[in-house]
């Protein structure tokens, strides 16, 4: 076996991010989250309302679904 060799890696200089960049990246991520979450919330709300409609207002439900009560 030979001598152990130290591993030395050059590290880049780290800089503080600009506020404009941080705000832009956060806004972009938030916008995408709102777009996806709002779709899920609206669809689940419509489904929940449709399920509850049959119990609360059977006459209206039968009219919408063209079923007899």
C-alpha cells in the first residue's frame, strides 16, 4: 500500500443571493402550488357537494340527475 493522499477539492465562493432572485423563485413556486391546490380544492368541493346534495335536497338531485325520487 502506498501513502494516503489527502483529497482537496476547490470550493466555490458562496455569495448572498439577491433579494430579487429570492422573491422571484418563491413567487414562482407559490404560483404553481396555488394553481395545483386550487384545482384539487375546487374538484373535491364539487364532488363533496354533489354527494351531499342527494341527502339534503332529493327533489333537486332527482331533477339534476333525471331520476325519480
